[in-house]
C-alpha cells in the first residue's frame, strides 16, 4: 500500500488530474479491503441525489455572467460615490468591490483578472504608491470567500454535512472583520491625504445608484431570502441565475445571445471539474473511514497536542501550508474529511471549523512560495514574482491578525447562527 501511495504522489507531482489521483487511491484502497469497486460509482451516483448540489452550477453560471458584463465597472463607480469622500476611500472601494465580486464568482483569481484592469491603474493614478496598489489588489482578490453565495461555503457544507444556511450566516461577521482590518490599514497608509474622488459633485451618488439599479437588489433578494428561510439554497441559486440572465441578456443586452453559449460553457467546465473531484473524493472519504484513518490521525494529534489551543495553532500552521500548495476546492475535498473528526474531538463546532478553514485558506492564496494569487497577480500585471511577495506581505500580516481573532473568538462565527 505504501508503494501505491508513493506512485500516486509521483503522478500528482507530474501533473496527473486530481480526480484521477483521488479515484485511484480510493480504488486501490477498496481493492485492498476486498470491497467491490462499484462503491466509487455508487458514491458518484449518490452525489447526484443531493438537492443542494443544484446550487453549484447555478451560482457559478450567474457569477460568470456578471464577470462578462459591465457589472464590475458599475460596482466600482457605486463604491466611489459612497466612499470616495474618505481619505483612503479608493483603497477601501477596491477591497469592498473585490469582496463582493469574489463572493458572487466563488474564485479569487477571477477577481484579480476581472477587476485588476480597473482598480490597479485607478489606485496608481490617484497617487497611491505602486507597491501599495499592487499588494492591495492581490490581497483583495482573496476576500469574499466567507460571504454567500460563495461556492467554497457550499462545498464545505456538502463535505462536512453542515447546514449551508448556517455557514452563510456564520461567514458574515468574520468576512466583515477581514475587510475592516484591511480598511484600517489602508486608512493608516493614506493618513493626511485628501480624498481621491470628489463624491460631493452634484448627482454623483444619484447617477451611480441609477447605473447600478439592477445590481443593487440582487444581494438583498437572494441573501435576504436565504437568511429569512423563504428560499432554500438551491432555490436562491435558481432565482439568482434567472435574474442575472434576464438583466445582462435581455435588459442591459451586454451579453449577446450568440455569446451566451460560450459563457455557459466556461462556467460549466469549472462546475464539471468540481463535481468530478467531489464525487471521487466522497468515495475516498468512505475508504478513509473504513480504514479508520481519522481515528489514527486523532491518536497521533492527541499524543503531541494536549489542549484545544494547541490544536488550533497547529491547525492554522497546517492550513497555511495546504493553502499555499492546493486550490481551495481540492483542499476542501481532501483535507476536511481528515481534520473535521479531530476538530470535533477537541470540541470545535463544525460551523466554526468551516469558517476557520476558509479564512485560513484565504491566507494560503497569499503565502509564499506558491500561493495561487501571487502567481496570478504576477502574470496579470507582468511583475516579478519576488516583488509580488514583498508588496503583499504587509496585507498578509493584517489578514493573519484577523484570522487569529476568527480562530480564538468563536462568537464571531457562531453568534448569528445561534
């Protein structure tokens, strides 16, 4: 079995598809335990029977439609009108816009690519140092994963069997905390500077509200429906997709009908990859449970860590490493089934565990040497990767402070849930 494990590790390092590596490990494990290999197919079929699974393709499609429309530019103009009077207001605008866009698309890298062309030049033109602007846009791309209808929140709920509406509520305060911490840092950097945007000019706010009239109701209708219990998550996803489709195709006509199949195809390629990985990972998780791997891991951890605080510190360090090497979807299906039983044994609420996991994975996107957002920003803005490391480091420290508060103050995650 060790030989099989080493072989699969080599295949992964050589670039083999993740779903193939996970499926191979599950098949090898079931064969070793003399269990019928149809167990993998049964798990994939069982995945198709989950009602909440409908939310993933629908929310993803809505996010891709918004990304391909003029919504990002309208969100920036609305944020300018609301916050432009603040010294440092444009930096806060960038953070809020990135967080909202990442929540809708579920992918921080997409945020850097889609909004970077708008925000980075605007920050430099407003007089911010180039280093600060580059670091801000790179770090801002990782915000928003804790806000509904973020796909990682939904996936964690499926993998951990936790109510997704509880996760949506739990992510609000920690997500706002991360934005506030970075905003305070931006205000400190911008102290003494005059406002970059004259938001007091006649009709500025009114014009921005009129431009964004179709986007503004979306979070209130969808999230209000989920939090009030009027919508199930899958129903909210259907409403979101239908609303966005009608607005960008029929009302605003920013995406012609001829282009719609292309946007749909791009979004469903991502969905197909996620569902395939999720299906084979559930089979792999069942094998791990049959082989009592979580119990062995718990015994190993309890031998070296005796307290809940010690486990949380170890969890933070582990997730920083995992987040630097794996994308968030892969980490969810590979790591959560192993760590969740251990966390439960130390008395950590599964909802709180989910927020810890996703908040720390946001840091992993910015952790050298291979944090995903660092390379995306390097490619998008044509900057040396070492320079991206250096300019992002202050923002990484600020986010680390917020994550420590999220980890050691459970009420931030659980207050709205309870």
